[in-house]
């Protein structure tokens, strides 16, 4: 089966039409890419998608999920340093006499702190002075 000249010309015209259509689509896509770049990039494109009520809801949800980290700051817990109680009492200037601890209990507390390697008071003499001035209650 030999193809006639008219068959070849009709196929050529069909292919040229397809090429014109694809060229037009490509130019539209390039124009859309340039528009998106000018408007703010990927984030702006995601916003356009999730705000477009004509698009399917599943697509809008995916776009909103992808855009969310760029629109709101990530919440992170604030790390506060752990300060030992003895140091906290010293920092805040709490008077040792206001603790209202009996002298015997004060000795136990001081011994436990010393066993842990932390010192609440500079010396045993300071502890004895504090213990004698602490009102028992």
C-alpha cells in the first residue's frame, strides 16, 4: 500500500497542528512559571492553590499543609535552665532565718546537700549561726 501524496500532506498538516497546539501550551506554561516567580515563588503558588475554591479539596489541603510552616512560626518549648534549690535561694536573696526550719532539720538538710556535693552555705559555722537564730515553730 503506497501512500498517496494527499495522505502524506494530510498527516503533515495534522502533525503541524499538534505541534502548534503543544507550542501554545508550552508558552502558556512558561508564562505561568514567570508569573509565579514574579509573585513570590513557591509559597505564593501554594497560597494560590489552597485559596482557589474551584480546585478539589484534597489538592487544597495538600497545598495548605505544605504552606503552613512558612506562614506561622514553629512552636518550640523554651528551655529553662535547671537551678538547684540552694543556688536559687542564694540568688533570690532569701533570708535563711525565714525558712522556719528547726535546728535539727536544718542540720539534716545541710548534710544531704553536702553529700550530693552542693553547698547551700559556705561553712558549718554559718549553718550553726543560722540554726541558733532560726525561730522554732
